[in-house]
C-alpha cells in the first residue's frame, strides 16, 4: 500500500491495527504522532525562514505559531545586522530606559520577541527557525516528512494508539519501529558539498 497522502496514511493505520471502528480516533493518533515527532526529529527540512516586522515605537513582535527553536535573527538592513540574544533580566538591566534606536538585542517571552532599543522606525527582521512538523489534514494531505519518511508517520501513529488500545501486544513493536525510524532520520548528514572549514580570522 502506498502511503503518500493523509488519506492513505489513515487507511494504513487502520489496516495495520486490523480495526474498522477507529475512523474518528485515527486522526488523533496522527496528530499525537506529529507532536511527538516535532520533539524527536532534528532535520534540516524543518528549518525555515520568516520575515517579521518591527514597528516603530513597539518593542514587541509576535513569533510564528509553528516555531519550535530559533536559529538566527537579523535586522534586514544593508548590511544585515544580527541581533544578540539576552535574557529578559539582562535586557531590563542593560536597557532600563525606554529609548529608541535600531534594535540590537532581543529576549523571548512566551510567543513574542522583546526588542531593545525600542525600534525608532519600522524594521524588517529575518528569522531562521526550526518549525514543528506541518500538520496533515484533508486540505493539506502531504508534507516533506510523509513524502520522505512514511514509516516514521505510520509507526508514530501506531505507537500513539497505545493508550487507547492498551492490551494490544504489538504496541511495543510499534514503539521500537518508531524509535528506529526517527533515529535513522536524525543520523542523516543533511549537508552535501565540499568539506566545511572554520574560517581563519
């Protein structure tokens, strides 16, 4: 059976579990697997960029809702200027006065960035970050992970069925197969090209 779409994945999960009464539960198993895979997988295809706008007079910028881990944040000026991370306490200590200027540092508080100095104009920020696994649905039937590693999706969804199907003896096997699939993804050397070298200063 091909597993290349959300519909095919749901059919495969039902087939592997040998159950015809889980139609309303299988989407939950897949969603739980996506949450687990987002935490377990560390792969280059999860990296993405977003353009954020810092508004004059406002120190706060909302982060993308799918952000899991930040890689880099720069002010998209010419030349670009990377922003330095500071803890909220450091930011308050180093910038106690609400003066304006081009942002130089940032803190992360909940789902927002706090910039300092407070922007004195509108600035375009480029954020590079690790995103969560894009959720499958009937309207978004595939993503990079399902295309490249349908086994991770299948075993992850089967393993997620464990709390619902407590006495199924195959579930430890599904857990093992899931761990092997994720381990294989994380071992891939996603970089290809010439050997990387540390640049001399």
